[in-house]
C-alpha cells in the first residue's frame, strides 16, 4: 500500500495539468460560478430579458426619429440631378443679380430696372383695364376688356396661392415692396410679374390686330419684365421660366371659360 500511494503521488507531481499555471484551466473560479449562478436566477423568473427590452426601446426610438435626422446613404439619380440643377440655378441667379443693391455691379441702374418690372405689376394692369372698360363704348371692346380683367384677377389669385404653397425665397434677401403686398406677391416661386407679362402678351397677340413690329415689341417686353426680376435679385431663373409657363396656362384657362358678350353686358349692368 505505501508503495502504491507513493507511486500515485509521484504520478500527480509529474502530471502537467496539475501545475499552478494550468490550474485555472482545469478548475473554474468561485467568482465565475457565483456570477453564473446569479445570472441564472433572474432568468429562471418569467419575463423578458433586459437586453431584449433595451433592443426594442432602441428600435422604437429609431422609428420615431424625424426624417431630417436620417442619413440617406444611397440617394437616387433623380435626387442628385435635382440638387445639381438647383445649385446651378442659385449660382446663375446670383450672378445675374447685378442690380440687387446699390453696391452691385449695375447698382446705378437699379431704379430703371425696377421701372421695367413695374410695367408687369398687377395693380397698374387691373387699374388700367378698369379705366378702359369704363370709357369703352363698343360691345366687342367691353367683351375683350372684361375677359382681360378676369384673366388678371385669376393670375393674382393663382400666383398668390402657388407662392403660399412653395414659400421659396429669392436669391437675395430683399423685402417686397408695398405694391407686392397688395397683390400678395411676397415669395419667389413662381414669378408673378413674369406670369402676368406672358399672359397679357399672349392675350393681346390673339385678340388684338397688331402690326408685326408691335408683336415683336410685345414679346421683347415680356422677356425684359422677367429678366428685370432676376437682375434686381427678387427671383431665380427657374422662378421666371415657371412664371412664363403658368402665364401661358392661365391664358389657355381664360380661353376655355371665355365670357360671351351677353354675359359681359350683364356683369357691367350689375356693376
């Protein structure tokens, strides 16, 4: 017996796994056992795990984040093209705004450019149409003037509604004038002066007998009115171009709802 015990002791001494540096691998520490036991106890109780609760909370918070806080990693081709065109529009509009202030390149000509823009304002056109309507004595003239007045009022209302929806500001921080507030022409898109100039010029070209030089001058006038709004810094180039398009669409609308001579005479008698 003593010989067998001495042999087993010698065998234990020679065993590599019984050395001090390998004891931690063979025998788990008490702290780990206690940590495992404590982690098993709450898991034995019914209910969701705290890690799962944190995960669901983070998911809910990420779903509730506003769209502007989310980063679009893969923008579409349409979005890139739209942003590029918008940047080009802003850059070109600021370069063409040579009369935006008195300190600009053409600041001395600002008053003259403003005068060209006033020729496309709604108040002078509505007032002038009313004066001509009062002085007109022919049925054909009254019919044309009544429909022109309808077109001008529609233009003011449509442009004001679109500007209220878009709320786009101009390339320069220029406050609107008194006449602009009267016609609710406060924002940049679409350009009200450009839409009115396009609508009036198309109206005159269709319903008035004009010589060819006068027709050419009428088209040049509409173009100059739109350009003047860009030069004084009130509108972007796209605002003016869209204003021309809306002016043509307003003309087509008036042509569809054209008031006859009898309707115009009835309205004049009521007025």
